[in-house]
C-alpha cells in the first residue's frame, strides 16, 4: 500500500505543479514538452481579442476601428468612397486628419510574437512616389519600433523592427513595380518568430529570416499614413481594410477575389495570382447509362 500511495502522491504533484510546462503521461517519469506552436497559440488566445469583420470572426485587431475611421466618415472628417467593388466601402485617408493614437489603448497586452499585417489600399498622385509608413509604432520619444512602409523612391516594401541584440533593422522587398500604381492592392505581411514573408495580391513575393525581436513598448504611439522622414505629415491614400491577424494560417488562405483585375501600363489585363492549386477532389459518381444502340445489320454479322 505504501508504494501505491507514493505513486499516487507523485502523480498528483506532477499534475499540479509540473503540468503548466510538462504533460504527465501516467505513473511513470515520462514527460512531454508542449511545442512552441502550442505556446504561440496560447499567446494568441490571451493577447488577441475576437473581432468581427464583414460577418467573419477571428482573433486579431481591426485597425480601422482603432482609429474610428467609419465614425470619422459619418462626421464628415473622412470621405467615404467606393472600394474594390460597389459592395465594398473605402475611405480617403489624410492629409487633413492626424491619425495617431496611444499604443496601449489599442494593444493593451501588446502584440503576439507571430501575426499577419493585412491592408487593402490604393495610392494615387504623388503618394505613389513618396516614402511613407502605412502603419507604424513609435516609443514614447517618437523613435520607430515597428513599421510597414511603402518606399516609392525604390518601389519597395519595407518592414522595420527592433532586434533583441542589434537594435533597429529593416527588411526590403523589391523592387515591386506592379505595386506602385493607382490600382487596388492587397498587402499581407506574415511576421513569424524567425522570418517575415510578403504577399501582394495573393502572390508570394519573398521571405527573409530575422533574428529574435524585442517586444514593442506600449508607452508610445501608433500611426497610419505618415511620411517616413516627417511623421507629422500625412499622405493621401484610399484605405478599404487594415487589420492584424493573429491566426497566420487563416490570413494565408484568405483569397483576393474581391480585387478588380489589374491592368498593365499599356492597358492590357494582367492575370492575378490566386495562390497554388488545391489537391484533387474525390472522384465523382458514375453518370446515367446511355440509350441502347440500334441492332447491327447483316453486313456486320
């Protein structure tokens, strides 16, 4: 009996004190570590609220709501325009309104380690050639911590972050001449623990490895639509959607069907990438039997 009691006691201690990091598998001394992906999933659940966008529900942050863009349109501060189709609304952003909020008010628990930045936007006029931040996080002193930037001078998309050991770093994806025009585009940036991958109009542009990143300080500001060299100045552009996806798998599989067909400089339509083909479906059921043919003549006997 003493041996049985001892095993029961050890099992109880294992489940009560070791369970948060290890998984008990019985009365033996075996343990199973939770994978890093499980830890990331738990972080997403604890940090990311459930949001609703167009009747769809998922964990993330709706940046449009953080800046109250729809409410500003109702007040007449921001102009509402037609988006990628007549069924989609968009908004003319800048340069009259200062889009800057306190980071802590929008991300009370910070950002998860892995997330996807998603924006559907259109540039026009001089904005196409400017170097500006679509979305940026600054610390309390106005120093850039995190940013997604469109550099019209080099026709590239840039992602700036703060590395754990080496400080601020910038990844450059480009040149991307098909992005810098007056057409609607969907930009998706997957930020993983050790890599960043860019998709434009559902076509993968490239992926780059990154070192470990510092967490963003919440005692600062979040901005949209600002010049890189002068964050006090806003740039004009049209914005249909901007959000942070905390479910990378879901963000990766969202289609681009609502984007209008792109045209090249000579006016011809450009085929848009819809992503890789899926696996073949299951075989279909047999069709109905055909009609009976005529009897053969004597010549065929």
